């Protein structure tokens, strides 16, 4: 039997005889398996939305953003703790910890710029991690490497505020 006389079978449902083809890839599809698009009927594979360039990050970009974000976080944490030491004499006390929010915003902005303003879960989690690691690293440095330096409630409050700031900055655009 020549190929012109063979009935087309659906790519997904092999028992369905069809005369439809995907407008993009040409695979035979039945009406149940097709998705309506302005350009015609598409198979489910061609109709899947592709990841946009705004969400795709190369491993090198992730590594560079992590290093840059963590470095900025560490230096900013050092400046933050230095500023808090100076501000305690002015009696700002508890309110000085809210500077950690701006620490997180600085880290988030650094991560955004290094990734060339890309978005997505990877960038958000990277900014959170970098903000937290800078403060944890500075706390360990100031405590002489003793894990007891991580038991401070104020440190964890600073970390939480820093993560919120980083999240705010990365999600802002």
C-alpha cells in the first residue's frame, strides 16, 4: 500500500485516525491532543511555553553572582557592624539592626547586576544565600570561629531582615 493511502495516526493516541498535523513540527495529532493557537493547531510539545531568556542562567553566571553577592555581603556586614558600634554611642540601639534590611538590598542589587537583571527562583535564592552567608561569616569572624557566635538572637534577626531586603530588591524588577 502506498504511503498516500495509509491513514495518519495520532502521535499521542495511536488508535486515533486523524488528518490534522501540528502547524510547527508536522506531527500527526488528533483534536483531543491539539492546542489551538493563532498560527493553527499545535501538538502539546510545541505548545509548551519555553523558558524565557530572563529566567535562564548559565552555571558561570550563577557562580559569579554567588561570589560577588557573598563578597559584597561580607564587606557590607563588616561595615554594618562597624556602623552599629558607632551608632550605639548615639543610643540608636535596637533600631540599628534595621540597617540589615539595607544590607540585604545592597546584596540583592549586586546579584541583580551581575546576572544582568535576570529573574527567577535561582536568582532569589542566590541573593538570600549570599545575604545570610555574609552575616554568618562576619559573626564567625568576630567570635574567633566559635559556633557560639551564631547563637545570638540579634544575629538571626539581622539575617532575617537582610534576606527580606535581598528578596525585596531582586523581586522589585
